[in-house]
């Protein structure tokens, strides 16, 4: 079994690459999706988040108030660490549970904060980084989310630097000004070299 850690900055096109890897038979274990699942109404993290941050952290549906917590996490590093201390162990457990649910010989762990966490390098066999310029990140995220450029820059500033991501990569897919067909060809080439 091959375990690949997939990472990239916000707006890099990591999700698109994950979808292309899935089309080659890889099982995708998406840690962002797991985090969202844990913070939905009745999710395993909700009561711990309520206990740490109060009722204001939970919206009227009973889910995590993502906008409020995002703003708090950016303005207060201690709050961000408290939230991570709640979520990361739960995400780790669910990640392994999701991975074990499939017999696929290639498992791709889609982890936006792979470099920042410090633990993933020891868990995966190889790290694949999807890379692009900050200008490309800004344009993509502003277009798809409607966030301001300042908000996107704040998110980028919270993530590992491009240099740090590239330093831990076993392979890099450059995703600046390439067509979906070109990206698919890069993924297919990687698949031919890496997949069993």
C-alpha cells in the first residue's frame, strides 16, 4: 500500500489534483472534509468547542460558526491553538478510520496543513505538493469565495511558506497557467511513476 500526503496552499488546485488521482483509483482521505463533518450539528467536536469557546462559537443550526471561529483564529493565536487541540486528535482518528474503510492500494491524504502539523511526514510514504504563485492563489480564491484580497492574504500568511512546502516534497505539480488537460497529464505521469 502506498500512502501519499497531498498538500498545497489555499487556491493551489490541490482539490483538482486529488480528483485526478481518484480517477486513477486512489482513495482520497480529505482532512478538511473530516473537519467539517466533525463540526456539523451533532458532530464529535461540537461540545468540546462549545466548552472551550462558549455558545457564541456554535451557530443556530448547532454547527460550528465557521466565520466567527475563522476570525477569532486569525486574531488570536491562543484561540487557534485551543481549536487545533480539540480538532487535530479527532481528525487523526477519523482519518485512519476512513483510510481503513477502503482496500485501495493507494491512499492519498489530502492535508492542507501537512507541513505545519509536523507529524505527517512520518505517516506517509511520499509527499506531493501542488504549487502556484501567490498571485494565482489570490485570484483563484477571491473569484471562488468572494473574500477580499486582504482576507486571502491573511489565510496565506497563516499557512506554511511555499519554500517550506517545496522543501518537504517528493514531487511537485506546478499549477500556474496550465489547462486541466495539462494538469491531468502531469498527474498521469506521476501515477505511472508512483502507483503500484
